């Protein structure tokens, strides 16, 4: 790709010695490269203006397939960086006109970037979700089908029994999630509670009662994972899911992001695409 494309910025990090994996490609198929400025490195690649100008990005935001492909390529680079250093990921589709624009951004935000990188150094993010299974009566194993109600009164009695069972499970799930969050928070350096996921959007089965992120030192991550694993079969009808290790998206604060116009250099930016 020629040097006339825009500069797509994935992350900012401190200089590191390890090589990124060979054959790594980023957004629009271009391999990422390192752009140094003082004590910081920006990880960038070239992207075509036809797709990443402000106007083009606005149109692409309506195209879920394009967004998903871009987010996958973006995350692939962040994952490769996380394997060798501690990156501070920027928002999906953070784009600048040229290398100079990227350096100006790093210069202006150098102190904040360095503070955040110091806080995140040697740490990764783990995501933990707790779900109440959609049909709790199945969680305990196959059961006899409920007898057909003989009357309206029987029907109401069955409904009340089921409602009480659902409420009991929901209450136990909330207690379980609160206890688990306290235990994991004590082992992590920091924690964030995110809003529960909407099952119709996430596609996950059951109701999400805990959606949390934990900032954990790499050297205690194995112990953290074991703590989560030990809880997975504690309570019938409740499911625990662990994801990670990720770059510390949830703990980057206001330092992650970009794309605001600075002297006309920045082109655009959307929200972060990860997931916890």
C-alpha cells in the first residue's frame, strides 16, 4: 500500500524488544508497524482514504459486516501486542492524516499515556460473567413434565410455584455473583462492573447478573483463573463464563481513544469494539 493512505492507530505502548508475530496483518490487510516518538510507540498501519475518511466512516457505521471485519482485524493486532507488551488500545477506527498527525497526538497526550501505561504495566484484563440459566428447572437435570392442570385453580397454583422457584434462583444468583465479585476483586488490582448484557444482543443464553472486568497482574493470572474455575459448578442453574486475557480496555480510562480533530490532523474515530 502506498504512503498516501491514512494512518490507522491501534494502540500506544512503551518501546519493547520482542518482535510481533510474522504475517500479522491489520485493518485493510496492511501489516502494522511501529512509529516511535520519545518514550512512546504508536502501532499504526495504512488504510485507504476511500474507506476511512470521516464521510466514508459515517456510511460504514451502518454496515455491520464491515464493522465486524474491522473490529476482528483491530483485535488481532491488539492480541498480538498483548502477547509481547502492555498496550493501551485506542478506539476502533482512530485515524490520522499522516505520521506527523500521529506524533502530534502522542506529544499532546504523552503525560497521560505514560501515567496509564505505568498503571497497566504487567497487567491484563479478565472478564467474568454470571448467568441465570433461562430454564432453571432443566439445570438440575431432566424432570418429569408438569401434569396438565385440571382447572384454572391448578394452573394458577403451578404458575405460582414456578414463579417462586424462579425468584429463589434469581436471589441465589445475585448473592452468588456479589460474593464472587468480592472474592475476585480482592485478588485483582482493580475491577469494573459493566451493565448486564442484553441477551437479545449478545446471543448468550440466560439472564446476565454479573458482567465484570478485573485488572490482574500476569504473574497471578493463573491463580485468578483457578479461583474462577473452582466456582463454576457451585450452584445449579447458574453459569460462570471467563474470558481473557485481554488488553486492559476497561481500565484505560479517558486515555484510550482518539480521533478528535486536532488542527485538522485527526480524521475520525468510533467507540471501542472489545469485549467484555
